[in-house]
């Protein structure tokens, strides 16, 4: 949902002035979007609720530092806070780990090109949540956040080639999961 610039500017001012109704309005406008971002990183429902709440509080307590830079900037800033809070949770809880190579797909696995017709966004989200945390995190940062392997490596405290390897494996594993899901649902297209 695109929020008009005038509404966004007014909302930022009200939030920075501490108006309680503004927090409710911000929540109603952005909660679903931000929860979607959080769910890409955090698979456990209880953890997701905690991280979402922590990020929401962080947004409200740091709104004074936010500088409005045009339409969509509030949404983008809030999304960045949500991603950072999710990554902080994964690091502090020791939930980010690289998947051991012996137990997974080899690097030379044939890359699948799964057809995504007749598979819903909810099914894709469910399959993404089944990826190991390390794979899911790197995939999200690379695909959805547009981070380079160098940036991902710095953010997660891993080597750049580990980021590339995790992404490769995540894509292969996800493609295989999509293929298996389509086979189970008898959609052979």
C-alpha cells in the first residue's frame, strides 16, 4: 500500500511530537508490511512477535532521529529498522549459523528453474521459512534488501565467499522445495 506524501509527512510530525493517535495510525498503515519483513527472517511465531514488538518500540523511540526525505522514506526507514532488529535477534540468540556442507546440497548441484505458476505467495513464504536460518538470512538480504555479498559478510560476521555459497545453496534448496511442493500437490507444469 502506497501512503501519500502528505499523510506520511503529517504522520512523521505527529510521531515526533509524541501524539499517541499517530502511533496507532502508523501501526494500522505499516504493521502488516513490517510483520511480513520480520517473518522473512524469523521463522518461530513467538520469536517473530517479540522481534516485531521490539522493532516497533525502536521505531517509536527513535522517530526523532528520522529525517523525512520524500514519499516512501518513512516506510523504507521502518523496514530497515525491522531488518536490523531481526538480524540483531538472530545474532544475539545464536540463531544464525551456516549450514554444514555435508548435510546439504553440494556446490555443484544443478540449478533448478522452478515454475512459480499455481503456487501462492503464502506457499512461497512457508517454503522460505523452512530454509535453514543462515540460508534464509543471506537470501533475504541479497534478494529483498539488495545487499552485496561484501555487505552481507560485514553484517553477519562471515566471509564474503560464505555469503555467496549460502545464497547459492539457498536458491538450490528453495528450488528443490518448490519442485517437491508442486509434485505433492500434483501440479506437474
